[in-house]
């Protein structure tokens, strides 16, 4: 049986409490794989659009059943990757940093997100100077803004985010192209307690040392579960929505008081995304 290699936390919570969240999602109405901008995308593999929509709806319905709010972004016909809503903006304390995409195939998604936030009453919005792919490469804890770099987001975006959000940014170098975004290699399990899980093999030696120093009690995922996109997960502080095939993470999560919620987003993985990629958090 597959197991996660993990560090024993010094303190374990006997009871976790979920906190209500507000998410922005975009249905995969026009989802397809016609180009390749990450190692998971293969235009030769057909997409079952009906199945993709069913899997996405299952995730949305699970959020609603858990008491969370889901807002919807209207999909646009020429933007098949809009379903990966986490990449469109980062929202912290009601302030919105819009994405600036690295690849031209996704550039227009930023304008769609910007229009949504303006239409929904957000006033503190920044259109960035430097390339950042939003929650693909930004992960928010109570103490830090963890920021990935190496494949998509520019290192220059880190200081831009720090100035805008007023939170210390910790830069982390990604070195494995399969984990091209931070959210494929690291998940915040409890933002209030600075608790995370991550896959060390996705990071440079220096970044691994930083993570070990800042998060000594982190749950460490093994290579097999990382390859199943097990870190592309969403936690509400108790319930952790993650790919159903990342089975080696289930028991370690339960041991820490979390409730793993297996989800099947296999069709969307053909585009290089899973649970977190489909979920942007609107932090008040």
C-alpha cells in the first residue's frame, strides 16, 4: 500500500473545525485540449466534455453541501482553460491582484476575471506589471504568501504582491516541470495555523530547506501521490477535497484530524488541473 512520508507534528489537533469559504468557479463548458503548455496536456487525447462537466459539478455540489458559497464566472468560447479559475486572480483581505498569464493562449482570461470583480463591487484591484498566475503560484497562510517561481510566474511578481497585500512573500523555486505551478506541489491545510502539505521533490534544495524551517510539522507527500495531483487540493480547515487516486494521503490526513474528501476530476487533469486549479478562494 502506498503511504506518505511525513514528519510527526509536535502537536496534533484532536478536532478540526471547518470555516465557511467563498469560492469562484467557472464551468468547463468550452473545455478542450487543443494546445500544450504543460506536460499533462496532450491534444491527441480526446476530452469527454460531458464527463468533465459532471466531475466539475460534483466538486461544486460538494462545496455547497459543506456550507460554502460558490460564485460563478461565465465561460468564454475561445478560452478552454477558464475552468481553472484559480489562475485568474488572488484575493486577500478583499484586495484583488489580477493574473498576467505567461502563455498567450490564456492571456484573455485575465480580462474576464477583471470584469467579474469590477461587476461584483470590488474596488481594490491591481492589474499587475509582472507575470503571475494567481493562486496557481500564490498560496495564502495567516503568516505568509508563499510564491512559486520557475515555470510560470515571474520572481518580480513577488515584490509586487508583497507591496499590494502587505504580507511577507516567501519565494519558492519549482524545478520539476510536472509541477509547473505551486498549487500542484503544495496545499495549505489550515491557513489560520500555517499548516501545509507538500512534495519536496518539486522544489530546489534551498526552497526545501526554507519549507522545512518554516513548516517543520508539514505533512510530506510521497512521489506517487504528488504524481496523482494529490497536492492540488482544497481545505476548509477540516475537509480536504483532493483527487481520489491520491490514496496515500488519506490516512495521514485523518491522523491529523482532517477529513479527506476524494474527488474524481480525471477528465480535467487532461488539461493539467484538478481540485485547486478549479477553485479560486475569495478571501474577505
